[in-house]
C-alpha cells in the first residue's frame, strides 16, 4: 500500500505541471515523448529470458492500454479543461477497477465495491461546480476513456504478476512502457506536425521530470503496489491523488482566483472519505487471492 501512497504524492503535482506548462503542446507528442523517455530508462533492466512464452505480447498489449491509450486521452483532456477538473473527472476510475476485476473473476466483492463507491463520493465532494459547457463534456469523456484504459491495465498486470511471483517487476516493466510508446508513438507519427513543435527550456525541464519521475518511477511503483494490494485498496488509491492534485492546482499553481472556506471544507471532507475507503478495503477484505495465486 505504501507504494501507492508514494505515487499519489508524486502524481499530485503532475496535473498542475501539465496544465500550466505543457497544455499548449501537441498532447499526442507529449504522450509519446513521456513514454519513450521512460522506456529508455527501464530497457536496461529488461530480462526477456525470464518472461514465459506468450507473456511478452500480453504485457506489451497491457502497457498499450494502460499507458498508451490512457495518456493520449488524459493529456488531450488538458486542452479542454483545467488541471483541477482533469483530476476531478478521474473519480470513476476506482469503479472501473472493481468492475473490471469482478467481471474477469466472475464474482462480486462487496467490500471492494463499497470502498470504490466511498472513494468516488469523497472525490465528488471536492467538486468546484464548473459551468457545464461543450469543452467540459469533451474533457469528461476523454477522462472516462483514460480511466477505463488505466483501470484495465492495472487489473491485467496485477493478475499476471500474481501468477508469476518469481519474476521481479523491474525485469519486465519495460515491456509495458514499450507497449504504451508503440501506441502513442505510432499515433504521433501520423498526427503530429513536428515542424510546429516549439519547446522552451522550462517545458523541456517539465517534460523530462514527468517522463523520468511521474511516468517512469511512478508507473513502476504503482504497478508494483497494485500487485501487492487488494483490489479494493487499489481502487481506492486511484482516487487518493484527487484531493492532493486539486490542492496543488489550486494553491500552488493558482488556478482559481479566489479560494473560499467552502473549497477547503470540500477538500478536507473528500480526503477523509477517500482515506476511509482505503481502510474499508483493508478491513477484513474478501479473499481475492492476495496470499495465493489467482
């Protein structure tokens, strides 16, 4: 669980950094660049000799969904909505994690579903009542596609890793990042006008940080934590980043002209609900194979 908590803190700053520094860049190019750089970091650790037959393609496809499609939708959303709303509109991801897992296992875990719903309620409390517009709905839909892709990838990798406990995460993680880069890179090759890309020094620094830390280290620790956690805990932590990200966007990146007491109360109540969801998932969890292979 501590891996998921660390990554939540790392990702809290990513929303504001993207929204305030990279939103004017082509989102497909940004997605491809982040995954490409992150892939280069993990390629030296790749050990194809330990990967069972058929698993290479499975992991590449998993990464293509979890990282490639997710990033294309996620970063594109910043062109329609500010970063605190991007964070807010990711609140359904925990539900996707629970439902995808239960559909795959052909079972229903009420503890995990309750934790997911409580996590969603906590994130929804933080809402800032944006005016409904076409741009907002475009951003909302993009974030739902991102959430579905990210949720499926987490469940798929967790399932695979628990069946292969002898394999270390760092020995195969490059395959997931390469899968994500293939999706984002191929899309960028067709749709990005490279001649129009102009990146200043500050944007280079932000892009490098997001690639190495948020994407590389962040995704690695997240998937490692996912394999060690119950489904309910994983679902709840998908929303743990929401109050942190919104607080960073509001107070550090100053996206709102005025911060009221109501805003602070919503952040606090939402954070309490999400924290409660994590403990609910951990309290007498339904046996989902944490101590056995699924």
